[in-house]
C-alpha cells in the first residue's frame, strides 16, 4: 500500500454553597447529595476546565460543550472548554499533565489517543498508561464509506465499488481525516482484505476531504457518518456502507459492512473523558458518577443526534478494559498495513 502526500483530587461538581470541593470523603459526600439531579443554584463556584483535543466547531468540541451544558443543569457546575488541538492529541494531553493534580481539569478526546497513537507514532510526548486516567465514555459514532463523482453513478454498492477499484487501480484514491485515524485504518483493512491496490490521501480533517470527494479529486473516503449524511441525502455523494454492527438509525437505507460480507469491519469512533495520571482514583470515580447524570440527559442525546452520535457512558474500569481490548486489536492492524507516522 502506498501513501500519497496531500493538500489531521477530580472535583465533585457543585455550585453556590455546594462549592467546588476536592476529592475526599467530604467531596464524595457532596457528590452523592447532588446525584438527585437538582438544577443549579443561582450562585456558581469556580468553573471546571475541559480540555478538548479538537478545534472549535469540531466533533470533540461539540461533545465537550454539550456535556458542559448538562453539567451546569445537573450539578450546578460551570464549565470552561479549552480547545487544544493538534499533534495527535499531544498538545491537549500536555496541558492536562501540566495542570494541577486536584482534578479541576479533565480532557475530552477521541479514544485513539490511548488505543492507536501509541503504536502509530515513533515518539509520543505522553504515555497513556501513566499520564491518562480513563474517567468515562461520552459518545460513540459509526463511520461510513462514501464515493463521489469520480466513481461512475452505476456504482451503488460496496461490492460494485471494490470491483471498480480493482479495474481502475490508478484512480482508486481514498481520503481520510489523517494518517492513522480510524477512517484510514478501516480503509486499509477493507482494501487489503480485498487485494485492491489503492492510494491513501490524508487530509487535515473531514470537511476538506468531503469537498474534494464532491469535486471528483478523490474517488472515496471514510468519515464519521454524521459528516456525510446530509451530502448523501442531497445526492452529492453516495454512502455505500456503515461500520456499526447493524444498520445505522441515521442512515437506515445504507447496509452495514457486516451485511455486505465483512463481519470483521465493526469500528466505532468514540470520545471519552480522561484525568491526569496524578489524580487520585477516588476523585476519578466521583467525576465519572457526576458525568453519568449529564450524559444520560435526553437534551444531550438530541444535541449528539445532530452529528450522528449517541451518548455512551461507562465506568472508569469499563473504559480501561475497552482501551486494553482495542490496543490489542489495533496494534497488529497498524503493523500488517505498515502504517506509521513521524
């Protein structure tokens, strides 16, 4: 496969007289008293800081701000979102590491910072095993494969696209939001399995890739389905498959990879909250419990639906176990496809 260069102690949450308590017996007791879901007091304490691995307007930014809005309601906790994009999450993780160990700062980032990037990059400025403590999941989303005007209009199925790509290897160039992103890995797994010669075209994010797909500069791409469904509905692109275990409720007319003979291509992009590795575990658990209320609110589900996401809470232990499973999964995928980044 060739790679073309191209144009990617935690606080309990309280407000007013329920001031911003640090973790410990008093803080955990205060958190328990808040778990009844009472709305915020009028007077609010110091804001919580959520570092975000994506720029303003990105999907991680939407997750961070939407959860922050619900924390204000459920816990009376003001939230400041601090966008620190770039360098494969290293900038945002660096800010988390540099912060105080009192847990007043959390990081919202894509799961790849713990599951993929440690095996993708020759050097990282952080060690996920020691610098990141999983707090809880926040959201999940399926990926989707779409083709554009560079592919004949009669190609309307995944099998049809693979057949076309075999016949036109010089035109089989697929974009992604960047080398080593989950969309790139899904493309690599699919086309390597099918024995298709192809060229990877990495972009610095999804929107420019969609623009080139619609313009015919690339044949196809994989992105989160929420970034493609409006263009699919308007027939500017054709979504051929989605990556969930079953059809997506957001694109119910599109069969999944599983339906089309690829049971191994079940891939979910997910976002989660992390604390600094120096924060006590009791405080991590308190933060996870508080976030559970916010993530469970129907208003959050409605906000996420606009981007094709679903809320997905987990405990700290469950998230840690998921990270370990996905590390075991993605490491051999990267090695088999010779995918590395500087």
